[in-house]
């Protein structure tokens, strides 16, 4: 009887020990799955909405609104703002002036500009996500919501920015311009603190060079190690693209539907945007290949600063040329995986992409003309393959870097392609940081 009791107690102890281990494991699972890695979405050029607040702003026409009565007014992208009678008003509101002497940027007098829908993609007076973010990120948010329970404003956040600017102006706010990086850093810190998990940054298009500068130049190694789980870069124009030169010469719709915006409507803004330097074809990548061909001369990537000074001689040419002088060289020095960052470089190919543009007349001051012929090459329809594959072919090898290629997907299609969304959901579901075998690798997804 004593022996029986001893065995019973022993069995109870074993059961209790097993129960305790199971309880510990359940606590571990609960802690592991209590929160997703917060996801910070950094849009591309067309994916960042803009709004202005103005009072007594100097406008080109009497019918242009000159004041917003202390409220913010959406200007990008708004169907009303791109109507023929409103386009000059919009261009004035988006004016960016660079002064090389003081190395400062400024908006149009009495106009304050900021990104629309910070963090939740929703304007202040609205109750639903802005149509621009709905158009770009609906499929991604739906997929992540279904697979991992991600919810906008809870553990996934949209971090738009003033797409006219490059990294230098994002670093600090001056004259009412810039200051994106401090905002972004604070958003990441707050979401990491709230969830107890490191953040994943997902950037698209222009958002990739923007984040490359942020990781290299703005935050410390210690900060990155503490706050960043990984960086997913989609469709990055690492060393620019030939299409940007076409926009200087005759305008470009920025990838938006032609029914919403005509080819040269925002050309005056494009040519003065400092971000244009980052997405112009860089001579270190494009070399001696002719990008613009005219009856008397061919222009390479190295000739682009001269080209803009020719066609904008009496207007914007000197400002744009000064921006190239300032920004193009230092940007090339950033072409490597930032320390303490695990980079997942994802892009597409197999879509015809303009790589050279032939014109039937020579360039001159005031030139504004579409190319008579386009020479096509490989890419994602917007960014040339030469630029997209810089990471695996040119950048220093880094075991923290991996590449996935999604053939036959367009530049903007990368935001909704089922292959991309499945790969993203799988990556976010893993608790480990690894996506490599210890060496930089390239995966082709068919």
C-alpha cells in the first residue's frame, strides 16, 4: 500500500513536471505569436500622397485658391488638381526651390506641404484610407490580414514622404521642407516598443533609395541592431533608370493612368525635384551607352547634367544641374548593404523597358517633345534590368543579402502579384532573420 502511494506520488510528480513543461511551452508560444513584426511600408514616388496648407499664396491665376483657412488640402494625387484649369495651380503649390549658395530648399511662399495620411493612410478629416493608398496597397494589406492578422494602424503602417526630396532634405526640416527621417525613426521606435518585436521595413521604387540613405547615413548601427528585423526592397532603381531622362525631355505620367494625368502635366515639378537625381541613370552603372540620340549628338548618363542645363537654360536648368553636382556622386557611395541590416532585394524582369530614346530634332532651350522612337530593353517596364540587378552583380557580397526575381511582373504589379505577396507573408511568418544560406544568393520565382 505504501509502495502504491509512492508510485502514485511519483506518477503525479511526473505528470506535474510534464504539465509544467507544457505550460512553459504554451507561454513561449503565446509570447512568440502575441505580436507580428510591425511592418513599415515606405511607398514609391506615386504612392506618397501630398497635402498643403496655404495662406495668401502667390498663384498664377485669379481662380486658383490662395488660402485653405488653416486646413490641409490634398494636392497629390487629386483628380480635381490635375484638371486642365487647375494644373497651373497645382504646379505652383508643388514648387521646390534649391539655393546652392545656402544649400537649402524652400516651398512656394506661404505654402506648407506634408505627406498625407501618416501611419494609417488616412487624411485627418476622413474615416477611410485614401484612394491612392487603397489603389497601391489594397491587395497587400488584404493578404497580410488574412494570413497573419495584420491590421493597418495596429501593426502595419504607411510612412509616406515628400517625394520631391532626396536624402539630404529628409534628414532635417528647414524652411518648412523635409524632416522625414526623424519622423520615420520615431514611428519605428514606437511600434517596436508597442509590439515588443523588431520592425520590418518594406519599400517600393523610390522608397528604396530613400531608405538606403536612411540606413546608411541617418541611424546608428546600434539603433539598427535594436529596431530592425529586416528590409524588403521592391523594384528598386538602385542606380536610376533611363525613363527619368525621358521625363526631363517631354514629361512622364509617373506610372499613373493616362486618364488621370497627361504625360507632361507635372514636368516642371519633376525637373526640379532633388529625388530625380537618385532615379536618373547613373554613369557608374550605365556607362557609355547612349540614352538620348539626336541628329547631331548622342547623350550618355554622364551627359544628363549638361542635357538638363541645355533644355532648361532660361528656366530650371541651372537648379537641376546644381542638384546633380551636389547629390549624384555621394549617392553612388551608398551602393552596398547597410551594416546590421538583412536586405531582401526583390524585383522583376521580362517586361520591355525603355533604355534609349531617339529624337528627330536637336535639343534646345525650352525643349518639350516626346521621342520619335524608343529602344527597348529588359526590366520591369519602368526600371532597367541593369539597375535592378546591381545588388547581386555589382554591390559588395554580403551574407545578409538575398535576392528574389519574379519574372514577367510589372514595376507596380510587384505590389499585388500573388507570388510576391505569398513570399512576403511567408517571410513575415518566420521568426528567424535568415533568408540566406550564409552567402548572397539569387532565387528565380516562376
